[in-house]
């Protein structure tokens, strides 16, 4: 039986889309549920278009809402793909080491509270770093702190602005996240990704 995956989203949903495109009918993982803190998250359209059940939490800080949904769908892996709030600690405790997040920088640098979206790429550019990338990591009670499972690197190029860098990192995210989910499905739990998921640019 495929690993049942729930994906938590707050916004656009391009990582959700990349994951759904990768997971064909015979894949070892299947997205069975999409959850959101925002009724207007465009990502919810991805779920609707593919007839995947979705839930918008009345109170995203209430662990019971999460746990009921995750248990009802027998979820084995929770993927945060552009989910912008902290997951309630009661959920993390119950699903410890079964929750992963995708972050648009090379953690442990450029992570933590408030480091999301454009701000991440602005900070990378301001630092003068010569590379950036995407990180998949385990989720614990603190933003962006859990064990790193895999990274995909991209160069910072002359003339980059936050939008150009973000677009390059996003391509890397779209390769890294499905690879992490497939590796987790094969192992039965999230595991470090050993194969190279380097930028092909
Ligand atoms: C991505 O950059 C992801 O790393 C971050 O939020 C963004 C979500 O993009 N956590 P999308 O909603 O998947 O398009």
C-alpha cells in the first residue's frame, strides 16, 4: 500500500503541484489530503482539480483538528509545502520524525521565524553568498531547526535580484521535495537523501 501523504499549504502551491506531477498512480506515496490555514490559498485549487480531499482549519493552532484529519486519512507523512505557521506541538509530538518541510535556502543559514518568501532571498543577496538552494528537513517545535535530510544547491549569479534568485531556488525545490517524499516512501519514514539533487543550470 502506498504511503499516505498529507500536504499542508498556505499559498501558491507550486511544490504541491510538483509533488503531484511526480507521484503517478503506481508511486509508493499518494497525496490523500491537503490541509490549509487559509481558505483563499490558491494551492487548494490543486487539490480540487485532482479530487484530493482538502480541509481548511477553523483554528490552525488546535491540534485536535489536525489529528482528526490526519488519523481519518491514515497519514504516514506530513509535508509542509509553503505552510507558514507553526504546526501545533501536539501534532509534532504525535507525528515526530514523520513531518518534513521545504525551505528556500541552505539551512541552517537564512532560516527561523520571519524568514520566508522574498525576505529569504533578500538576505541571501545581502550576505554576498555565492550559492543558495533548497533544504528539506524534519520539523520540530522550532521554525527551520529540525534535522536536515537533503539540500539542492543553485548558484547566486551576477545581476540576481530576489525574484530571479527565488525562481532558480524554486526549480530546485521542485526536484528536491518529490525526491524526499519518494525516499521517505521507500524507507517507510523520512530519511536523508543521498543522491545528488544539484541544479542542472
Ligand atoms: C517555497 O519557496 C517554500 O520553500 C516555502 O514557501 C514557498 C512555497 O511555494 N516554504 P509554493 O506555495 O509551493 O509555490
